[in-house]
C-alpha cells in the first residue's frame, strides 16, 4: 500500500518477499545459550542504519533479561564493547550464525527487537514470526504492513518507549498469532502471486503483439 501511494500514476504489482515456513517454525531444537530469560534477539548487519546500539540501550534501560545480537559488519567491535559495557558479559552475546542454524536461535529467544532506521522489507521479521516469536520495531508504514498485529511499534530512538514496548510484548499472550501472520507470506503463496502476474504479463504481450 505504501508503494502504491508513493507512485499513484504508475501501474504496480506489489508482491512481498516470502519466508520458508517449513524451515522456520517453532518446533525443533533450540540453540544452546547461557543467557538468562527473557532473551531479546537482534539480527542484522552491524552497520549504522541498523541502530543496534539503540537495542542495547533499551535492554539496559529495561534492566531485565539479556540480549543476543546475530550479525557481522564494520561496527562489530564497537557493538561488542558497548553491549558488554552496558549489559555485562552474562547478559550479552554477539555471534555470527549460518543460515541453517537460525531457526534454533529464534526458538531460543523470546522476542525479536529491531531499531533499524529503514527497511526495504525486513525478512528477519518474517523468520522470527514463523518461529512464533513476536516483534518490537520502529513504527513506520512498511514494518506495519509486514509485522501487522504480530508485534508492537515504537520510536526506537526513545529508549524508554522502546524498553516499555519490549516489556509489554513479553507480557502479552500472543498464542499462535506471530506464526499465523508469517504464514501469509509463506513461499508457496508468494510464488502463486508471481505466477498470476507472469500470466497477465504474457497475456498482455500476446494481445499487443
């Protein structure tokens, strides 16, 4: 919807990125972590736009649980130092993980938090939700379209508001709502939408050819 509003005079077909809900699901082994619950998970490249420092600040402000950051990038050293300083080694960990190991990390944590300044889409939200984990993230149109009612939104620059949203999300009985939301983006459904679009395009070419 946001894309259509941005280019109202252009014919558009908006098809979202899909998630493999058979691979990312809540059943199965969890990654072995020594971090205390509740565990907040932050996944993404360690660069300025992702604002991982805002997640660290919010967890520190909240004063509970722990934070696991999964990613790599130019700010790795800075993020590792900041997380250890603000949360302590017993409440903070930074790791890199192979794609095949990610479902276990989502299952091992209680909530996905992202303070990214902007997102083209945000596949990690779908992966977390497919593992039935709620999301707390920046409030904007794109993320509301992706996360829907399977998470909470806030101004992530405001660490008090961010921390409060995490606390509220962890107290809410989500049931299977995050998983159900992710299933709307399951790859078979997305692939079917592409197939419909391609058939329309081919039909239009044949009619004008």
